C-alpha cells in the first residue's frame, strides 16, 4: 500500500490589491500584508532636525522595514503623505486588502480625530509609531488622539520602532 506524504512546503501566493482575499483557501499560506503610513514632513527624514529624527532618509528606512518584513513573511506597502485626506483614503482602502497597519501620523497625532475614527472603523490591527520619544518633547506632543484606535504605540526607538511594530503585528492575537 502506498504512503501519502505531506509536503511541508506550502506555496506562497502573491495577489494584487484588487484580488486580495482576506481568508485564504485551505492549503495556501498567504503572506500577511501590512501598510506602513508615514505622515506629514516624514518625506524630509535625514534632512529635517537630524538631532531629533536621525540622519536616515525615508527611502533607506523603507528598505530596512522591507528587509525585516521579508524575514517575517510580511508583504509591506508604503505611503507617505502630507495630506490628511490622502491618509484617510488609504486607511479606508485597507479593508479586505491588508491584515495590519503601522502608522506614524506625525503632526496629525495630536489632533486628527478623523484618522483615529478611520482606524477604528476599519478594525485593522494598527500600531502607532514615532521615531522620537514624543513624551520627552514639548508638552503638546505627548498627547495622541490616534492612540485610542491602535493596538499599541511604540515611541522613541527611531527606525527600529517600525521593525518592532511589524513583530508585534505578526504575533498579535486576533489579527
């Protein structure tokens, strides 16, 4: 009688945003998909206040995040925008396409109830990240209206904060 062997190799399927399925068919191991959103002025990383934000440009930080994401089996997409409207649209568009979000809302952190509401409405597990320690800076920076909608906040670890957020999302129960 022949023996049925099960292969430990599971095919990975990459789907475009238009054909994303939130529940994979049995037998397929789809990568987790995470959207990383960077808010206003983060396109100036490496130039703007290097004593606060460091010298790494956004493009290098995205390379660092992408490299770690690949190790974790996460497919990552990036958006940097200085427009609250564009960020809101991107958050709305995550439904059914992404399993998690990492967001550095930058100055929107302190007043964008709209972004907080959008995160809450999508129910996508989200981690808020800040390059600098917002609690150690000016008093107004210590208040985040976004945090209430997120699973957690990572602040003050520079670009490593984004990597920590990926690890948290990957291990988060109830993704």
